[in-house]
C-alpha cells in the first residue's frame, strides 16, 4: 500500500495539454499525482518531462481509457489496491471529434469518454475521498457547452461530431453541479466544482484535417492562451480555499477564451435541475453503476 501522505490527486489525461500543466501545478503544490493516461508510453515521456520541470515531483502512472468502461473499472480496482485515499480527482481528459464514432458498446465516443467514463470513475472512487473541505472533484466543461443540449433520444446528435462534443461538455457541467447538490443534501463538506479552460491548442484539434485545423486556429489565434493559462481555472478550483462547492470557473476575458480566472457563464439549461437528474439516471443506467454519496 502506497502511503497516503502527501495528499493524492488523480489527473485524467495527464500526459499532454491542460492535463500536463495541471499535473505540474499539483506537483508544485506538494501533491502526489496519479497520471491516469490511455498510453503508458506517452505518459512515461510526460513523467520524465514533468520531473525535469519539477524536481522531486511525486508521480505515478496508471493506465486508463475513459472510452472503455471496463478499463475504468480496472483502473479503479488497481487504484484501490495501491491507495487508501484520494484527495483530489481532476476529471480532465477529453476528446473532440468531427466524425461519428462509437465505443465498443456502441455509445457515441465523445459522450462515452468525456462524460460517462468520468461519471463511472467518480462513482467508483468517491468513497475514498475524505469528507474534508479541501477534498475536491473537478469536472472540465467547455465554452462549447453554451449552445448545447442533451439529446436524450439520440446521443449521436444525428452523427454530428461537433454537436456531440458540445453535448458531452454540457453533460460534464450538469454532472458536476448535480454531484455537488447531492453532496450538500447529504451533509458532506467535500466539494464538486466545474471549470472550463477557455481557448487553447491543447491537442483537441488533432482529429481535424490539417487545413481545417489551421483555418480554425487562424480565426481564434488572437483569443487563444497557453495550456499553462488554460489550466489555471482547474488549479484554482482544486487548490483554493476561496471556492464553494458547485462553483463554475473559467477565464473572464472576451468570449471567455482567455484572461483572469473568475466565475464562468453557464448555459441557462443548467438551471433546470430535472435535466441534470435525468442525465444522472441515464448515466447510472448506461454504466450499470449507482453513485453512493
């Protein structure tokens, strides 16, 4: 059993982009960070880079493919065998697709990876998170959630990858909000918060054709900020004493693409708690896992 001190965090998708910068910030804050990554080879290279940047960083690599629910369960079992507590869970990893794809279970791949995998991971590990005000579950949404809805009757969103991405990121925010409401109702003090990173070239656009990717970057380049800046809302939510459960943070500059961290703007649908409860029930059904608060 690995010692539970220093405090332990999990960052999904820790090997690149915003997850990499989040791992740096947590390591600099003295946490032991479990890098939950799909590719052990890429994770190993990232770990070496991290240690070069943060000498003495305490890091562990564990394999996790969020698009595969069996992989999520295997990760949770392996984590529980190695650790006796989890202080911070950063549900960071995400994919952006511009083509219709499904996972092995036939579920739209972005919904499966960005939302369902994190829902199941949280459900399987939440009992290891101490009921302490410093304990955090941070879910990453996106400004793409603002124009989105949950297509309960067709999670493929008519095979439109861009619409399905927005849906998946709305689901992340609805889940983070609903989780915090349930924690509060149960009298818990550990916090569920949500964030979005603004605009950054974090690797999400790699599925695009080269010309399409470059055209998009030229359109928004003046608004993009670095991955290090994009990780700041996550680190604020995870580490600050000045946050409350249920808060939603992101950059506060033009179009919320960059700028100082502050309270972010939600899609008005987030005020409809029945949508969040319906998504919760659907997520439990699709994962075969209830969440014990």
